C-alpha cells in the first residue's frame, strides 16, 4: 500500500522522500478509517445480536452483561485485530505499531475484565447472602491487581523488557505503593474483619455520631461504607474507621423483635402523699388496681396488726402512697397494653429525686421494631399517663413559664 501511494505521488512530480512520507500518512489514515468502520460494524453486530439473545433467554446474567457494556467493550478488540493485518505495510515502524497493538489490547482486556467483575457483583447482590457477605471489596481488590498487572505488562511492552524482570525491581516501589494505597490497604483489611466477624451487613441500621451517620447501610466497598441517614442524606465512612472507632449496630434490636422504651414522667413532689380511706376506695374502682389494692390492704393490715402500731398517727406503720399506687398502675397498664412485648424486661422504676421532681421511668420493649409503629405505641402510653396522673392526686413537674409568673404577679396585686 505504501509503495503504491509512493509511486502515485512521485508521478505527480513530488520528491521521492516527501512522497514516501505522504504515502505513510495516507496509509495510516486509511487504516484508521478501516479501524473506525470495523469498530462501528462490530459494535452494531455484536451489540444487536447480544441484545436479542439476552431478551430471549431466561437467564439474567446475559442481561446484566449487556447492561454493564461487556459486549460494547468486546467490539474494541477489532481495532488491534485490523491493525495487525497491516503490520507489513508499516515495516519501518513495526516496533511502534507492535507496541501500540499491545498497549491498546491490554487496555481493552482490563476494560472487559472490569465489566465481568461488575456483572458478578450485580448478580451476587440479587442473593440474600450478599447482605451478610458482600464481595464488592474483594472484587475491587481483584480490579486493582488486574490493573497493576496490566500496567506492568504495558510498560514492559513499551520498553521491550520481560515483565518478570520488571517485577524484580517492583519491590523497590513497595514503600511508595503502600503510601499511595494506604486507604485501600487499610480498607481491605477492615473489610475482611467486618465481614468475617459479621460486624456489619447491608441493610443494618448503624449509628456513628463522629461521622454524623444514623441510618441504614446501603453499600460496603473496599475503602468505604455508605450509610443512608433517615433524612435521606448519604454519609460515607472509611471502612477502617468502623474497626478503629466505636459505632452502634441496631441489628440485635431488630433480630429480637422488640425495641426499648426508656422514658420517664416527672412527678411534682408537692403532690406526693399518704393515701387516705377515700383515695383507697377510689383507687379500688380502677380495673387495673383491684388486685393490687386488695393484696396491699391485706399485707399492710397484717403487718401493722403484728407490730401493734398506733395508727392514729399517719406516720406510724405501713401505708399506701399515691405515687406508689400510680407506679403500680403504670406497671399493670403496660402488662395489658397490646403493643408491649410481655416476654422482655418490663418495669417501672423510681429514679433519684432531682430539681425536676421525682422521675418514674418506664423500661419496657415494644413488640415491633418498626420505627413508625414504635413511636405510635410510645406516644399512646405517655398520652394516657399524662391524662390520668391527676386521678392519683399527682401532677407533672413543669418549670414555670412567663405566663405562670405573670399570673402569680397579678394574683399578688
């Protein structure tokens, strides 16, 4: 081809050396055009055939291969194949052409391998085990290894050396590579620890205040963990941070089927008193307190009689209190509540008296872990308690507002 163009240009009166140069340029342009046409035809044929076959088969892997552009990338192999047919045309530049074919082929092969690994990851994610044992981190390591090998072979092809000889001097770059890929190496080690120790899975609800993360894990990769927070923002956490720092994984709560309620109502100390007969008679009419009142009256009466206390003085002996009775009522109310898990810890405890009154804390578990239902159950319980507390002669402690102060000042006037 070059000889033909050289003679053609010489016949036009051009210098022989200049004619040869132009001939090589013309031949190169023709080869480039042929490569482009071959690439377009190959892409059209391969992609069209693969698309039709993917739709006809029942398998999903070929559809995923198509989506990950595996067949598109295969069509790029036509370029080095076409150029190889014209190597004799460029004998004077045989070394350059051979190196170009080798480097281009390596790039395409790496590209194809990337599509295959992405396909493997996509198919694997369709199985439930992917949430327990994600492989994206391992696949990313394989990609790094393939790229590293491709770069070594490509450099060896360019400088005309054996890749093994090049690998011999690769050890000197270990320190540099360790520094450059520090996060990748730490992330890979952390990823192995996270998955092998079953510390985290896709779908887990984790909380890590240091990184403002509070939501569900949506992705585990070689170097990062992506968390979709409940406000729909995405937080990216370095994988090694989950090993070096502490975080909360709420999976245990989800697996048990119960979510904890740990909240208190604060009783004003001014309303706490011993129960008189009128109060006991009123409490005895409350459905959840009938057994409690009967049992307590019997126990207290027996105890006071045995010790011969002078009951004319209210301080002597044992007596019921309105706060103790209210605490017993809360306990029975929770035992009969349809939203409370009866097989898990359930108690109402009195905490230390403070500047905000006497805290009566509910420590119980709902029988659902659904966030919306949980909040509904918790609100329903405290709505009820705040509404009935006055029936026990008690009131909720509340710091005085500006209106309270104004009313007090007006009353003084």
